[in-house]
C-alpha cells in the first residue's frame, strides 16, 4: 500500500469555497470510477479556509504518471478538471498547469 498527502489552495472567495465543497458531496460517478481505475483504494480531501489536503491510499501498481495518462484520455475527467480550475489556484511553487502538489512526509509516529 502506498500513501500520499497532497495540498492545493482554493481561491479566497467564500462563495466559491462553499460551491467547491458542495460539488465534492456529489462527485460525478465517472470521476469516482476513474479514481478507482487508477489504483487508488481510498481518497480523502480535508479543508480549512481556502487550504485543501488530500490523502491517497493506493495499490502497488499506482503511479501519478499512470493516473495522468488515464485522466488525459478521459473526457469526463477533463471536463471535471476544467470545472475545478474555477475554484482552485496554483500554489506559488507549482509548475505551470500543476494543481495538487505531493507533500513531503517529515514525521511518522510508529
């Protein structure tokens, strides 16, 4: 099992943040299926203010490169991602077009 933590910011607009959260209460079925098809077993998104944190648990076959290729070939995923850019803003250290950024784990209690 692989585990990743990613972060992203939303635009600082309470109405947009509220709509983004609402959309994530009713994620399109095609998006849920694409997540599962990529090898993701569990995915959680947390929010405070305009900051988001995503936790992914994936099988050993999962890779972000594989997921990107699957997403690029899926028109419904592309439609969802275009819609999400209405709410999201890239982090200052992100590459052009990059949304979610994988965070480095700096501590684990074992």
